[in-house]
């Protein structure tokens, strides 16, 4: 959003600048920024220089700040030196800079941003609560970094009245405000300075426990879809008359029913809602008495349009073609592509550039086409904006024009317009060298927010312009789990809601927003908090949205819980299910017979009827995602949404031996297990020092799609498989500590129910010293044998483990536990048919063969070690793979095929 604001400011400023140059397409000067960046820290210095063609004189640097103040260098900012300007930057220097001559000619324009990294103030509330009784006192204080002079407390009440302390409410004392509260004081409070800076905002609620009327909402919810109907009724104590429904919309328009919205019927108001109806509603009498206030929200769920770019990049050679399309939800009529070039010329497609075809625009590009492009409708709505650059030079950087999602693989290519195009290239991010690639392209296997920035490249033929790459981070620091995992419950059933946090789960709690719009946390007037979990005995008023929240405001995924007043529910997963898993939906009746014949619906359409009352989807896919409900002879269930997550990867990295910590000079085999053809896959890594490379460069020995490594401490890092086309596998952490103690724990995910043994090993003799084991920083237990077994792991065992013994501490390692999906178990329940009997015979023969081989080799076999862990991975390989046992390797691999699914079982 901040970048969009800067873009809009740049657009408006460039339009202003273009007015003075009369459409002249040649620029007599250019503004040079040194260092060449657009973002600076406060108090950094920057040199702005006007490089002028010919002997033109009288040029100076001018700017338009974020606050709209137009001025030139050496007035109250900067130091003019010839045609250059030296500036020691502060946040108020953010704005658009350019060069201008005495005759009104100007150069290109450059955005300079100096972000304010300090939060100027925070509002504290004492006592620290959001709800108060009438006539209670509260102290609101502005806690300001540095000098608090000029800060005051302001508020916006539920009635939309904006005012500051000490006008008709509160008593101002310095930067604090003391109040004796009444119901009309309910609202949003914050701190504000004389210059317009502000703090966080806090909601204060003073409920009126003795109001002459109350506003009831039917249906009883606070959020509605567009075009739904709602009935707002004034329920009055006694015979009071003259009550009507009024509202204050989100746009601050105060009005009553039957003016330009709603249909008044007695003391009720019937409204067919649209997004502009969002706001605060209440009842008011002719004498000025009022009821409680209710928030009604009608979210706009339709993003009006998005601009797509094909091919998806931001830099193009001269005369290359690009297709710019407006992708609009619903009818795309009236949308067109517009642009603002680097020269500040605002125009739409098919004026003097591009060829409009419906809502798309095809452009054969030249350098003057460089600029910002977006879609706009006839009513003024607009899409995202995209930068397109067409340099004069022969080198470009191919990078995504549109935002990329965290975790995706991204390849940047440094291209030369001539032959060959794949020259050795050097890549830069934010002005710093990243690395050199002989292929001319650089791949980031799994992008994260830290990869966002300004990229460019150079090769022997020149340098590309810079392009910004945006990364959208969809990861969450915590997840809310529901047990039992369903979204609908009968009255008085119990549910356990748990916050599963990577690392320390302290200060996380379960919060909810009920269908009545009441926001609260567990253990206030509902639920029983136990650590980061909440146990709830449910009643219908508990229906709502639940999530986890930390003390610092981070949050998890959200889950809908429904407790209907009726006697029929649909048992469906509350949490996302993984593509390929088996899912059973059950239509349950609360009475004696729960397995009545049921009819199942998806997205309002009948799927099928089941006499057992349950419907199984053997292997769910993305197409099964949707809104489900059921009916039987006793009634109808509410609707519940089922989310399907497609986590399939084209390859998986296996580690042998399967652990994440190794002693120096130990060997490890890293193998790419690929569905279908494994050609072109190789093992790559990113070490703890940030060095990205592939096997067989200066480490490891590549053998097909496997890599054998004799480890040293500098080999610690993240390893994964990658194909020539940029596809990638799961990633695995490998740690080689300098010390003599390691924790043997699985490097790959383990499945719920499996037995796992963690070993604390010392490099010398004896290796099995007494050890203390820790999880997430807390002591679990002490073992004299040096090893700890978890007989049947569960999701709660997932976490960060380490150990200590008399010889030292091991590093920490994360153990991942995956749920035991029903796909595996269901696929093993073969029908009692000919195929089932043949499968049983085949399995029996395999077992007999294994026993025979074991007996035959008993005299030469080494003493076997205990079973320590199991890793069951179900993949969609067309054929099972057999792996030969290497000398000294502990795991024995066998392939199990059930139906069309194969899996690798490590015993």
C-alpha cells in the first residue's frame, strides 16, 4: 500500500512536470543520484546531480515532498554545488526530485524515500481493559519517544463525533487524559501530535445497562454479503413512541432509515444491503434517547480488476511485444489500459501507442514506452500498477513484473539482445553483489520476504536497468488446531482449540469473534485456558470465528465453529485437508439414530444420497473445495466450507542416514526421488554463510540424481533438489557442529503414530553417556542410555530439540510430524475380491522371502541396531523404486504398493 501511495504521488507529480515541457519527447538533462538508490536511512547523505546535454546553464535541483511542498535546493534543505545538490536526509525529505532550468525545461524525475522507522507514540490505558462500567474512571496516556510536547488524546465515538480531550469530555493533564466514563464515551481513542503524527488506536466500550430501547438485528450477525436483507428493529421498554433507526456509515454520513436507504415499517427498518451500507446503526427517539449501537459490515469481496503482463517481466528489449490484460471479475466492459510514461505523459491504449483488443492492449515497445501501466474503468476504479522498462541498451534483467508468493521458485535471467544471449552474468540486489553465474541466470529456489528488493545484472555487453521484485509472504507464525477436527458441533459438545507455534508458544491465546460481533479471548466468560490451548463446552452463542493471537499482535489461521440450534450437523474438517487424502463427511442427528439416510450438497447443488449417512471422497483435490451441507429426515445442517491444500511436489529429497546433525568427516547420501523421469535433477544447497551452489562444484560427488558428501562444519545449511526448469523439492537442514556432541534426530518428517528415538551422541568412546533432552528450550527428561524414545509421536511432539551430556551441548534440530492421513489406511483396506486375495498372497510371499534371506545371511550379518524411527512418504510414482542397501547404512528401504499408490517405508 505504501508503495502504491508513492506511485500515485509520482504520477501526479510527473503530470505536473509534463505541463511545462509541452510534450517534448527529448530531455535536455538527466538527474543522477549517488549512491544510486531510491530508499535511504535517516541522516544518510545523497548527491543529486544535473547532467546537461550541451552548454545549457542555470539548472538546479527541485523537489515536491510527500506533503506537497514544492521548493528548490539551498532554500531550507540541501547544499547547492554548481548543478549538484548535497542533502543530509531526514524523513520529511521523502518526495520526487528532478532538475529544472531557468526556462522551465526539466529532466527525468526520481523518487527518494526516507522511511520513519520509529513509532512516534503509543496510547496506554489504565486500567488496561477495553470495557468499563458507566462512571468508572480511566487514564489515557500518550507515551512518546523523546519530547511529548504537543501530543493530545483524541477520539471518534460510536456516533462518529471526532473531538479531543478537554473539549466536552475528559481532563487533560500534560499528554494524559483522565475521564469519568458514560455510555456515549464508547469509541476509538488515539494520540495525535500538532504535526499530524499519531499512535496506535484503542477501542473503549461503555455498555448502557439501562437503556430505554435496544436495537435487534435479524438475522443476528454483524457481517453480511452484498444484496442480503437485514431487519433492524427498535425494541422499546414501555409505551415510548417515535423511535426510528439511524446510522453513521463508514464514509461519515449520518442519516435515518427511509431517507436514501431502507424501508421503515413502524419502529423497524428493512435494508437490502450494499457495501456502502457498512457502518454503525442505533435507535433514537424524538426526545434524543438512544439504544445500543451495532456495527454492520458488508465487505466488498470483489477486487475490481488486476493487470496481467505476458510475458511476466518488467524489462523488455526494443521492438519486443507485450500483452497487457485487464482481468476483471464479471463483466470487463469499459475497462482499458492506461499508462504514465517516465516523461510524465498520461494516456490510454490506442491513442498513439498500443492496439486495444477488448480489455487487453498489445504493445510493440520502444524506449519511450517505459513507465507505469494500470487498468481503469469508466467509473474511475483501477487495478494494480506495473512498471515496464525498455532500456536503450542491449542488456535486460528478466524478472517478474507481478508479485511472487513466498516459497515459490524464481529465476532471474540476464539477457543480451545479440548472440549468444546466455553470457556469464553478475547479479546485484539493492546495489550489492549477490553472485556470478556462468549460465547467465540465477535461481532462488524458495523466495522469502528478505528476497524482496531492487535487482540488476551486468555481463560483458553492458548493464541492465534495475527492477523491483515484490514477494508476498503467506506464512503464519502459528496455526490453530481443532480437536475433534470439524467445524460443526452439537450443543454441549466439547472442543479443544490449540495454538501450535514454532518455538516458544508463550503469550499465545485463543480469541474469537462470535456471530454477534463480540470479540473476546478464552477464559473471560467462555472456555478454560490451559497453556496455549482452550477447552470449550459449546452452546449456540459460541458460533463464530476462532484464531490464535500473540501478545505482539501476530495471529494464526482462522477457523469457523458453528453450533446450530437444530438437531442435525455436518461433520466436515475445520482445518484444510491435503490433496490426495481421504475425507469422510457425516450427516449426524443428535437423537438415537445418527446414521439416517442423508443427501449431501456442494455449493448449493445436490451431490448424492447415502443410506449410511456418510459420504467419502477417496482422494480429495482442489476441485472438491467448496461449501457443503446435508439433509436427512430430521432436518438440515448449516453449511461449512472445506479447504483443500495441494502440497504435491514433483520431487523429494531423501537423506541417508536420516538425521539432521552429523560429526565432522561423516558421510551422507542426498538423493532426489522424482516422480517419473529424474533426468536433470541435482542437489543444491545454501550454506549458513549464504553461499548458494550445487553438488559437484566444490563439494560433494554427484552420482545421477544423488550426491555423496563427506561433511565439514562449513557444509551446514539447507539442502534441496532442483530441476533444470526451476522445480524444486522439500528442503532439509543439515548441521555439522564444531563440537563433539550431536543429537541424532530425523531430518525428514515423521508420521503420527510412528516410534522415534533421539540419541545424544559423543564423537569419542563411550558414545552413550547420560544425556538430558530439551524441547523448545524446556527440559523433557534425563536418560542414562543417552537416547530417548517417543513410542507413538503426535503433532504435539513437533518442535526444536537438543541434548546435553558431560561432554557438551548439541545444536538444536527441528522435528516435523505429519498427520497420519486416512489415504494410507483406507488404501490398505483392500476389498475381499480377487485383487485383494492376490495382493495378500503377494505380501505373504514378500514376507517369506525376507525371512528366508535373513536366515540365509544370519551368519554374516552385523549385529542389528534397534528400530529408531520411521518415515512413511506416500508419493504418486507410477512404479515402486528399490534401493540397494549400502554397506554400513542402517535404514532398509522397501516399496509397498497399494492400489495406484506407492510409498517408501524406512524401517
